[in-house]
C-alpha cells in the first residue's frame, strides 16, 4: 500500500506513520538537544506569538502528538515533522520530547514534511510552491505526480509554482502575508508587478479590483503602443493586406531594422504567400 496516495493524504500524518512497517519505526523519548531541524523543511517562518501559545499548552498538557524524526547518527536525529512542537517545547523548558523514529531517505523526509504542512495549512504560498518545485528539481517529480501526491488539481500545482516567477519584492510581500496568493496570481507575467503590488496594498484592493487594475494597465499600454506606430507603416500594412487578403504586421526601429509578419490560417494561404514572393524575386 502506498502511504502517500491521495486517499492517504486525507487521513492525517499520524495515520500515515501507522502505515509504515513496525521494523521501520520506533518510539522513544529523545533529548531536545539531540534533535535538529529538517534540512528539507518547507516551512521557513514560525510565528512567535503562536509558538508562545503552543509552549503554554505544552506546559499544561504536554506534547500530545509525537515528533517524527530519522536517525542521522547513533544518538542524533533530524526532525521530519514537528519542528514547531520542538521549538515550543524548548520555550516550555522541556528536556525530552516523545519522538517516533522512522527509516526515511531525503525524498521520504520531504514528502512527510510537505504532507504535515499542507494538511495543516501551515505553509505560506511561497513555501508551498518551493516545496513542490523541490520535488520536481531534486527528486524527478513532474507536475502530474505532484498533483496526485498532494491530492490537488494539476492547475492548482501549476498556478502555485508560477508564483515563483514573481520578483523578490513581491515574493516577500506574500511571505509576510501582506499580499494574498489570489492577488499574486494576477501579477504573474505582468510588468512592474512590484509597483502594482504596492498599489494593491495601499489602496486595499480586492482581487476583483486588482484584476480590473491590471486589465486597465494592459489596455492602456496597448493603446500607447498603437499611438507610437508610424502612420505611414500603418497605411502600408493596410495596403498590403487589401492586396493579398492576409493580415500583415510591419515592425521597424529608428535604424530601419525590423520584420514583416504574414498571418495565415491554412496551407493554401501559406502557399499563396510563397507564390507571391517567388513570382516577384
């Protein structure tokens, strides 16, 4: 049975751990000092206030769910899932914590960490996207496989990863929850996205309002470009289009370098263009 199937994802991390063979896991009390963070941990930021709240809960009730870890030496362990509980336990003054030690390689370690964080919605949108990209870049996943593993649509995975193409300034706004993923998706592939992002925040625009702003800016840019076209070029395009019956676009710069583009929608139209060129040259 695959413990990382879509069905498995919905059952919770502790249940997934239970799927592992008994010889692949052991339960122990481990010294806090002998645990270290997961190098593959997708989550990079931990809210200080929530850590303090969790530490108070740990003082009163103890750690209810054990930390998941793997051995890196005879007495030292790397946390796979539960780094937040480990940090809060230190604040609570604990010396030992309950740990389930599992046999896991780098890939399995990353998979466990992603499962825990995605299920609990603990990752910000950039951390989530980076964890998916890591599966692709370092472990040979493709977007379809990530989609099946996480239990989310292929479109969701694609849109998530596309956020990583945004400038660093915008990524930081998302990381620190100043810009929502819904707003950020609108900015992918848009010029001056950092400037627009700040305007969205300053004006407190909704996602729909932000979409309208981007649409307006794009329309304005197209209009400005159209105004820059030399009227002689525009007339020449129209003249050629009327003569051959195909749309023509001419681009040229100040040095009179450029290109001519013929739009065709069938093989017959392509052959017509070729015949015209051949008959005149």
